[in-house]
């Protein structure tokens, strides 16, 4: 009887431990709300230091980020400064796969390269774009260009995944 009880207890323990494990194909962690990150970061700048931002959609999105609209996204937040001389731009995307996140990161890097190569036009704006970063965390890719607040914006984004 003790042997049967020991076998059943061992089996129950093994099954309970297996139930706690990650299932194959299941993401390690749910992606954060990317729009909320953007809103929180912008509000942290204070009303007088927050640049006017606009959504990039449709043909404007396709012009700035060719190929991004062809990727399958779960979330996509793309905001740019309303004035071209202000080096602020956020492109945040949760994608269906890590491969798509890598493709988005390449599109984001191409955007930075284009702006640094003269697309940003003004020397101070180009200097802001030179600080921009592409960050990838699992299925999430981000382009963050936040001028003098670049480090704070990138650190706040990375903190979402810790």
C-alpha cells in the first residue's frame, strides 16, 4: 500500500510541476501596452517640454517606413514630431514573430540611416537622429528618437521588459 501511495504521490508531483512549465510556442511574457509607454514617456517630459506629435498612417507611414505595413502586427504605434526640425519619433511594434520583429528592426534602422544621411535636413536635427536607437525585445521592435531625452526614453522602454 505504501508503494502505491508513493508512486501516486510522485506522479502527482511530476504532473503538477509539468503544469507550471511554459508550453511550446507560448510567449515568455505578454508585451506591454506600447501606446501607454509612449503616453507615459511623453507626459514625463512636462507640458512645456513635450513636442507636438502626430500619428504616421497610410501613405505617410509607407513613405517613412517602407515595408512596415506589410508585416503582421499585434500593436503598432508610430508617432513623429509635427515639426520636421524636432528630432522626436517613436515607432513601436509588437509583431507576430521574432522574425517579423527582426524585419521591423531593419526597417527602423533604415529610417535612422536615411535621416542621418540628410533626410532630417537641419544639422541639429541630424545630431538628434544620430542618437536614435533600435531596440528589439522578443516580438517587439522599437525605434526611439527622443533628442536630448534619448537615454531616458530608451531606458524607460527597456524597463518594460524587466
